[in-house]
């Protein structure tokens, strides 16, 4: 009787292991997230601000660098701006005509971040949907289209590197 019990138990265990392993065998490749296409180009010469593979690996480094340039030096440029990314990659509405939000699985950022189980905290402060113009806080100076500095009257000197970046983007004449 004990031999029969052990035999049946072994068969059940083997069948269970086979059933648990079946999905792994049936699915040989992990499906990748569906990444929405951009709605526009960064410039006539360039589709995105960096090559696609470069952006997929290092976009957070670019965003952090841009944050430091903007927040600590008052320099605003388009190239790695989160606002520009959102304006280009996120549609205004979802397929049901509702405003596109980060909680929507089809949101550009959400598509990869959900797949990779990475929390997106940018949108606690920043807009998660396209905006047409940059709104300045009422306590900052209103920057004209020709200046890239929020605090241009602060008496700070501008480095040669900063001037080059601004000149390339047409901010200086």
C-alpha cells in the first residue's frame, strides 16, 4: 500500500511540474512593451534628440542633467527637456477621447515603466500630457522667446559652454 501511495504521489508531482513548466516552454520569447510612435520630429535633420537605443538606456541621465541645468543654473533648452519629450511622444487624448494621463497603459512613459516595474515620479510635479506653451511661475521673470534665463537680472556670468548651447538652439542672436 505504501509503495502504491508513493507511486501515485510521484505521478501527481511529475504531472504538476509538467503543467507548471508548460507556459515556459510554450512561450519562448518574452513579449516587449508596445511603444507609441512620436508625433513629430525634434528637427528637420533629427527624429529624436538622441538615437533610439541611446534614449532607451540613458534617458534618465539626460532628464537629470536637464533638471540640474534648469534648476541650478536657470538655463532652459529644448534638447533634453521633459516637456519636449511629452509634447512629442504623448498624444493629447487616448483612443476613447479622454485626456492621456500617466495612469493610462498607452501613455508613452507608462508603456515601458510598467513593463520594467519602475515607478515614474516625474509627474508629481510635471504635466503628464502635452502642453502648448511653457507657463512661468508668477514669481519668476517672464522670459521672452529670445532669452533662456529665468533670472537674467541676477548678475550671474554665463559660461562659454552655455552660450554655445543657447546659440545652437537659436536662443541668442
